[in-house]
């Protein structure tokens, strides 16, 4: 996830309301949403420490 804060805005424009505003963690930012079954799905970026993030396919 390149930018969790941007993802939150994109989700909102598509009718998916995050459970809260994105919040800061040691590696960057997290935004959480719930699916129809109530499962919580978190999107995390690594903007504060990119070396810890994974790239696509890894």
C-alpha cells in the first residue's frame, strides 16, 4: 500500500467508510474497514520506514 491516507479517501469516494481516520504507527499509516461479514481489514503503508515494506509479488 503506497499511501494509506490516500486509500482512505479513495475508499470514501467509492462508498466504503473507514472505521476511523487513518492513524499513525511506527512504520507509517493504517486505515481499517469492515467487510459485510464484519471482518476488519487493515491497509498499512510503510512511508515512515520503506525498507520494511514488501513489493508486489514478494
